[in-house]
C-alpha cells in the first residue's frame, strides 16, 4: 500500500510536468496559440520594438504573454507552487500591445506614446496618448510592468520619460472586455493629451442643448478653452468613429487644440489638466455613426430624403436653427406636425420612415448651414451596441450618472389641475373652446358644474404659468447680480460678461413688454367669478358676455404662453453662449461653468409651452 502511495506521489507530478512542458514547448500547440484563441484581452510582446512606424497587422513574430502560466513560461521546469518564483516580472523584449475585440493599444516605447487602433480599421490609428508634460518633447517608455492579466482583464503600469531626470511620469492603463480604457495618472503626471483626428467636439447636456465645437469657426485660434463637465464626445474624421471620454467630478480642465490646416481643419488633441483622477475612453464604431448634412436652399418647404441611414436604432438627434437659437431635435419615427412656443405650429423637421431619413425645413426652421446627426442615448438599441451614455454609466457609476442625466429634471411640469379628468387641453384657449360649445347650445345653466370645473382648470393653469414666469424673472435678476459681482473681480473678462449680461436682460425686458397683456392672478380671479356667474340664470346676454370674457381669457393666457416660451429660448441661448464665449480666455471658463449651472437649474422641468429636447 505504501508502495502505491509513493509511486502515485512520484508519477502524478511527473505527468503534470510533462503535460505542461508539452503545452509550453510543443510547436504544434503553444500557450500563445491557446491563449490567443480563448482570451478576451490579450497582452502581446512584439519581441522587438517598433522603430519608425507601427504595423499591428503582422503578428508572426509576436508572443502572447501568458495570463495564468507566467512562472512556467519563465522556467518550464519549475513547479507552479515554488515560492521562489513568486513576484517575478515578465521582461518584455519588444513593445507591449494589448488587444481585445474592440481595440488594439500599442505602447510605443521609442516614441513615448500609446497608440490606439479600432478593430474595424486596424490600418489607421484613432487615438494617441502622451503625458501633457512630454507632448512637445522627445519621449520614450522606460518601463512597463504587468499588474493584472487574467485573459479577461489587464492592467499595466507604464513609465514615460523625457530628456531630463525630472521628466519621468507614470500611469496605470486598465483594459477589459467592454472596450473601455481607464487611465489613472500618477500624482506627478499633471496632465494628459489625447491626439485624435476629431472633426467636431461635443460637450453633451441632457437638460440644455449640446455644445458643438467646429474648428472651422475659429480660423485664428490654436486652442479652445471649454467648460467641460464629465463627458466629451469626439466625432472623428470619416464619420464612422466616435471617441467618448469621461471623467469623475473634480478640478479637471479641458482644452481643444486645433491643427494648422487651412482647409478641413480638425481638432488635433484633447488636453486635460487633471487632478490625479482617472479618465476613461472608448471608441464607438459603425458605418455612418455620425453624419454631416449640408442644408441646401433647395430643402425649403419640401420633404427631402438624405443620403444617410441610421446604422442602428438609438435616440438620434441633431441641432437646427429655431427662433435664432440652435435647438436640439430628436428624430421622430414618422412624419408629424407640432406646436411649439414662440414659433407656433409647423411640420416637425426630422424623422425616419423605415430605412429612410427625412428633413423638412421651412421659414420657422430654415435650411441654414449644416446639421450634425449623432446619438447619445439608447432607444431600441441592441444589447451588443454601446452608446456614449452606456460608456458614461459603465465608467462613472449610476449615482454620478443619475445626476448628469437628471431624469427627474427632464420631466414636464404639470399644469393640469385634475390630471386626466379635466379638460384635455387645460390652457385658456382649450378650456374657452369647450365652454363656447356649452354657451352656444344654451346649456350653461344645466351644465354649470362642468363650466365651473373648466374655469377652475384655467385658473390653475394661469397660476402655474405665473409661477414659471416668476422663476425666470428671479433667475434673470440673480444672474445679473452674479455677473456684476464677477465683473468687479475680472476686469479683463468685461467683453465676455457684458455679452452674457445683454442676453440675460432680454428676459426682464420681454416681461415688461407683455406685463399689461399677461395681467395677474387677481384679474384671473375676477374673470373666473364673472364666467361662473353666467351659469346661474338663463339670459339672452349670456352668450355675448361669455364671448367677451373668452377673448380676455385667451389674450391673458396667450401673452403668458409667449413670455414663457421666450424666457426659455433666451435661457437656452445664454446656456450656449456661455460655453462658446469662453473659448478665448481660460479665466472665463470658471464663470461660464457657473452661468451654465444656473441655466441648467432654471431649465429643469419645463412647461409644455417651452422648447424642450423630448418634444
């Protein structure tokens, strides 16, 4: 019995060693080949560094760094459990390459940069990373060590160096199956630069309108200082790729560096002054994932099918000129007409019909400039496809994203006193119309409870309108006080502040012009009393008296509708101008962010008579 135990203890380890040796050494079935077939995230050693160019298509001489058998790869004769080999690092002979089904990242030691390729276009680099301090200097990667490598995930600590001893910076790069790259800079890496051929830069917003930076609009500028929040979207040259960059709340500052081209100018890089927090980036790829449509004069007053089809279902959006303000429109699933504050009724300008994409532009939404089409959020999107918001949720966490997306703030405020029980169109125009039918039929006494209910609905509607108008007046007054205070401590920003102040002052001026027509709650209460009184006794003068009261109801409500819509449009204009007006002055960015924060707070929970994204 002892013989069999001893024999088993001897033979079994030997058998294990022989099998492992065959797996490692056998040219017909190497660990590298096995891992390449099964791993989702592969770490490669190119065996020799890249020199003047990178070619990721030829992997014949590359070697996979094993995820689980690192010790055996170093010394196949060693036992897996031998403590003497624990902690021994893999020594790269060439450059490091990390690959998954979404991207390939090359750690180019000779140039001191990380070059990222999309799997859909391996011949063309999409993004380059370099420490901001080394951006304009000769640099290299002095060391790269594996912190984590499971085949599903990989993390590398990478040291970048320049010409001097003080030019040494490190960061941790983490990869997983999602295609998201996390970059965690060390304390001494004060900034990072992401070089990418960006045609348009977008700072998304989910309460106001997105900021879209077009390099062509800044011919004399080399750098744009922008009021970044937590997400940036780069629409890459070629219209088949989007770069999504996210970062947690902090003191980060972002600027867009433009190239020197005279024609077809691009954003050359996105530069961050960070505060030690991670940033995350991902490439989203699909044919036509974004689209630029030139809005020709021939588009006026006709249905136009454009030469672009959505590559997948999502909430596709664009910005068009409405009431002299860039306004966000979500593509509808069919053609329809709408009524919007300020502009009135017209055909909705963008929609899908099966696989076709339509525009219909007119005098209220003129064919002016161009329209950029892209998506941020899901809408019937397949699980296999990620949107920018998916990337944001996967990197910043749901709690932070709930604040950014602000779903409660995107909900319309209610001006229906009885919800679905009362008059469907509870506005003064709607209620007076249904009551007109009652008085025309001479049924005002018999249906006096119905009339009283409709009158109370109107009073509630007016009260809610007055509350919203007062919110805008308070917003404008407080904004002017803030701008006056900011101007005292930043005299060099006077042109920027004066421009913003001029926009804000349109809100109280518009209110003053319509104040007499809007009346007040006391006037509404008097109209309500007089309208109800007509239902107490049948009389020939009831109908003409009601018509007179009806005109007063509608005039008051219409004036309030107009003021609310105009206040909303002005606030959205202010929100945009703050973001565009600060690009020339870094010190203006802080003020712009505060202006936009106040605008966003005021724009929450719009009234149905305002212009809002989900109209």
